[in-house]
């Protein structure tokens, strides 16, 4: 996965408040959070995790099926077969799905990449 697909970076593999747009920003912030003793004793590498916004997994078919199941649950007779969505309902569900994909801003991100940064080099950059 290229770094162009990454939205945010952090040194926490389960971060909930993402704000760093580059791996370097994430490392600098992590280093700033350390005590002087922790900072001075650092060696080796630090893992920086790349996050991207999650993709909506929604289809017109799933919308139409969900609606029909809800209607059948509330209004169909006890022995009635499952109601299949009509072509008009499918078309409306496809249009709704397209609008959701276009207009809905996903907040949730998923951890999709990990890279190692040399701590000594990172420390030299802010020392």
C-alpha cells in the first residue's frame, strides 16, 4: 500500500484520535510525549502506523433487502414467503446507495500499514 492512501499516522496501533498527516509528525509528537529520562535512553526503532478511512460496505441490494425484511417482519402474514424487492425499489435503493457513498464522510479509520523509524535519527532531528 502506498503512503498516498494513508490519511493519518500515529505511533499507537489502536489510536482513536488521529491527527498526524505524516509519519514524521507522529514520531515527533511521540518523542515530545516522553520524559527526559525516557528520551535519553531511547535506542532502536519505533513503529509508526498508517491509518486510512474505512470504506463503506453498502450496496443497493443490501439496502433493499434490509427494507423488505423490516416490512415483512412488521406487516407480512406468519406463513408468507419473503418479499422480494421490485425493480422500482431496487432502483431507488441503488440511488440511495450512490448518494450515501458520495456524501457520507467516514470518520472511522483502520490501521493498514506499519513502518519502522530509527529512533536515533528521529532524536537527532529534534535535539
